[in-house]
C-alpha cells in the first residue's frame, strides 16, 4: 500500500468507516473503526467479488476509490474519493492506538461534511451520474435460470394482463444464448428470440435482454480462434474458466458494437449488462472506453443496467446499477442463505438518484422463498428500480398483492430521503 495521506484522531468506541467495494458484488459497508474487512477465501472469489490484481489487506479496512471516516462525537466526517473515473486508487484505513492511518495508491479528493451520509451525497452529486426514470421489470432469472424458454416467457406475458400486473419491460436473462463466445446465437432449447421480441412488443411492452459483453469462456469458439483478444482470468462459470476481453483490440470493439446494434435492431431497448468486471482486467481506462462503446452502439433511448460492474468507472454510462450481490444462486431458492445483498444495498443507498438508479435485484415473492417479506420491504425502501422474478402462476394472494403494489409504485430516479441513508 502507498503512503499515508491522513492521520485522524478517532474515538475507538464510536468512530466508523465507510469502505466502498470495487464492483456491484463487492462488499460495501460501514464498519467499526477497528474492524478488518472481508477477504476472499479462494482465488475465484478474488477475481469475481473483489478487485482483480489488487491484494486484499489482512488487517484494517480496504476501499476502492472511496472511503469515509466518522471520527466520533463533535468531529467532522472526512471523505477521500477518486477524482478521475479512469484512475481509481485503492485506499486503506487502519487503527493504530487512537489514530486512524489512511493510505492511498493514487490521488484522491479530500473533503469534510457534518456526517458520513451527507459527505457521500455531496460527493455523488458532483460525479455526473445518469439516473433516468426506470421502467417496471419482470426478469426470468430467479425462476427459470439457464433453462428459460420462449414458451416460459410467453406464459408469464399472458399472466401479467390476467392479474393486472403493470409490467413495462419483459427481460429475458441468461439462458437465451450460448453467449458472446458463440456469436450470441439463440440456444436451441430457448426458441426464437426475434419472434419472442415481436410477441412482447405486440402487447405494448418493451423487450429486455441479459448480456455479458466483456467476457467469454476459455473453451468457446471465439477464445480458440482469437486468443490474442483475451486478457486475464475472470473466474469460472458455465462449466469453464472465464477470460476478459481486451477492449483495446479493434476486432473486439467492432464485434461488440455489431452485436449490440443487432440486438437493438430487433427491438430490444433494455439491456442488463452482466459480469462487467471482466472488462477492467486490462485496465480501468479500457473498461470505461468499452462501456462508452456499448452506450454509443445502443443509443440514448436504450435503458442500460450495469451488474457485476466496477462502480466508479461506470458513472455516467449506465441508467441503473446493481448495488448488491445476487439475491440467491441456484440451489438457494428457499432463502435459507438469508438476505445476501442487504448490507451492500443499504450502504449504497446514497448512490440512488445521484450516480444512477439503484437496482437492489429482483424481488422474489413466491411462497417457497422464506425471505420474501423482508426482501420485498428492503428492495422497495432502498431501491429505485422495481423488478420481480417469479412465475406468476406460482404466486399466492400475498405475492400477487405485493408485486402489484411494488410495480404500481413505479420506482424512482430521485435520491432517497436522508433518513434512509446508512
């Protein structure tokens, strides 16, 4: 870690520190001043949940681009934030006796505020975000996962009208294609994406789609034919190791732009961009340039949602951002693992309406999900994007009533009230 940039007298009993994580799935929280932050247990966790290429401190609190200190009673909060969205430093804070030593690997802006949430809000107001009025969304993921078919989507499409659910966007998640590494060809079991898009649009709704534009599996056709297009390991999923795409390569950029334009030409105007962290494996500046390329290719009217995305380098380029890890993974559909995203979602409440619309992840309201009441309440209070992910036919009376109310609320691109900031 680089040199000390500040040394702050603190009250060890009451002082706290906000440490921002690298991307959507990274930990972000307010911690007691003497705490040690979470660390990855395995290399894949480091790649997919922390900042690749940066070691994680074994003591103290580490942050990526943004750290805030509330020293204790009577003292102003101090914020240290990145000033260049293509050069995001790593910060570290560690308690030594009754003084907090703050270090940074690069330049940061230092400012004060009456308290941490106020300082965060002021910092966010100056970053030039892109919050815009969010649509109301149904997503296929948490019910169908990679087994989704066009028939499944059409069943729910009919059910929205049957149960008076005001859905604006019908978003097909992972499973519709073998992915970028195979040319985004429709998966055989899925059916025809163009035909489904036409069916969705015929009902007056918008068509949305999941896309992982910045990574490929190492066993895919693209990876075998263009090994020079790959940069760095990006973890593992879909039964294979993953690699990031080199977003400085002209061939990669041409391919990305062509794919995005093709999807938009089909009538898709809502894109969930997932696993975006892989685009920063070759550097933060190439990542931001790659996301600018996607934004330009999609056009100004396409609603872009970032997910698994480096946070500060994405400001101004996406309309909404996932601010938490997935609600659950396959195998955790009963909710027995608890509310995985709650701490990050509440800690990042200050970003709502400043950097983007906060996406708390989909509400799951079917009776088999044990956390449904708590998650629905939290997502409604702290999120700006309203989305759910159930088979409508499996919702009971409570589930239908809750989802209808959530959607009728409509979401918001406005900042949250002060009392909802952590």
